[in-house]
C-alpha cells in the first residue's frame, strides 16, 4: 500500500511537470524534451558502461551527448513554425537567419539530419582505438534510435497535432500502465514473459487493455479532444497499447541483460527516465504513422464525397 501511495504521488508530480511544460509555451516544451533527452542518455551511458569500452576524450560520452542535443535542437528549428517577420531595424545577420529559416524543409530532419548523426557515430569510432569498435558503435546507434529519434518525432507531433494531442497520447500510456499495474496486482497469476519480466501478467495486460479502450471511447467527450472521432481514438489507443506493451518489455529485456532492476531512481516508485519513457519511446513512431493514415483516410473520404 505504501509503495502504491509513493508511486501515485511521484507520478502526479511528474504529470504536472510534463503537462505544464508541454502546454505553457513551445520553449518550455523544448526544455522538457531536452530534460528527457539528457536524463535518458545519461542513464543509458551509466547502465551500459560495463558493456562499452571507455574511449578517448574526443570520443567520450560527452561528445555523443553533445551531438544528440545539437541534432535535437536543429530538428526543433526545422520542425517549428517559421519565425514572424522581424522589425525593420533588425540587423543583417538576423534578416539572413530569418530568410534561411523561412526556406526550411521539416522532412530533412529524418531524411538527412538523423542519418548524418548516425554516420557521424561511425566516423567518431575510427578515432577511438577500441578493440571492439562495432560493439561500442552498436550501443551508440541504439541510443540514437531508441532515445533521440522518438523525441524528434515528438517535436513533429507537437507542432503538427498540438500540445493537447500530445498530452492525450501521454495520458493514454500512463493510464494503460497504471491499469495494467492495478489489474496485475489484484488478479495477476500467469506471467507473460517470465524470462524477461516475471511481474507482468496476462491478467494485468487484459485489464489494462479493456480499461484503456473503454477510456478511449469516452475521450471525444472532452471538449479539447475533438480533433479525432471516437473510432479514431479507439484505433489510436489500440495502436499505443500494442507498441507500449512491447516498449516496456524491450526495456525489461535490456535491464535483464545488464542485470539491473531500474535504469535510475529519479522517480520514487517508478525508477529512472528510461523506466518512465520506455513505452512512449517505442509508441511514438506508431502514433506518427497512424496519424498519417488518418489523414490519408480523410482525404479519400473527401474525394469520395466530391466524386459522389
């Protein structure tokens, strides 16, 4: 019971910080994402240190973290709306910056910027002198794909769908996680993957799925969540449930392979950044894809209505 109270209290504080940061301004959103990026990467480097070779100062974790932050900030600039016209008295450098930023191509974040980062990790490894360079490279690439890329996609969701929609995605994941936890605590008997995570049960999964889909059914009743129809919210929740379930299991597999219980202790009752965002990191690409599908379906419906 005490553990449940601690878990609920720390979860409430976490939710307030997340919701406030995302909804306040685009700059506080950026700050929250940088906090998640920095905290997650730091934890990742710590828990995987026994599997990685220490490199030179040039190729150390600090350089990798810097590249991740730089890539995220550059992606943020590419994905954010164009800046407003500057006052007539602005200097030449400001005007030049505005002209360049007005010609942005948001898709370049994924078609060029992120691949450039990955290939930079290859180049860096040439200078390390590691005996097993591709083992280190694999861990660094995993960090980029698992942590950085989902946060870049989060920025895309934020600017295309809005902060309210992003909060709704987080709330679906949090609700599903809590529903699984409560259902598993009350009725759990049969482990899903005893080898990976013996505390996760089929009963907990079933309870989480049913309760989350029921909650998604009522989401359109919330005035700010009318951007999707009821059927779309249910489909989106089902996709999130699928991805979040495996995201949690994948992180459990990582912790099992590293022989650790939690990735960190930033949140009492929840663990670290990776423990808190493992489901979200895997879910966000699926969310971006399903929103694209919804857009295509709506376009086809409009075309059919026009033709009919």
